[in-house]
C-alpha cells in the first residue's frame, strides 16, 4: 500500500508541475524556470525508483495521480 501511495504521489506531483509550467510558459511568467527546475528534480528521483514496482495496480495508481495532477496544475495556473 505504501508503494502504491508513493507511485500515486509521484504521478500527481510530476504532472501538476508540468501542467503548471505549460501554463506559465504560455503566459510568459518568469517563475517558469523555477518550476522547470522542480520538474527535473522530481523526474530524476522518479526515474531512479520507478522500475521497482510494476503491474496493473501500480500503473493505475500512477495514472490516477497523473489525472489528479493535471487538474491541480490547471487550478494552480489559474484556469
């Protein structure tokens, strides 16, 4: 259960930041590079540990986190 929560959170965080960064870039905001830095840090940490858990439940946890992350990125971006 702890592994699946971690996978969900990583998907949520990565996609939230990417969604927010896309909005920031489209609006020409100067905070976009900082969010880009955060994306790289989280992505690097995820890449180091993503291959340890596999299977359908892990895939669904990551996809669910990503879906919620998209909504969060839109909300943070002010849309």
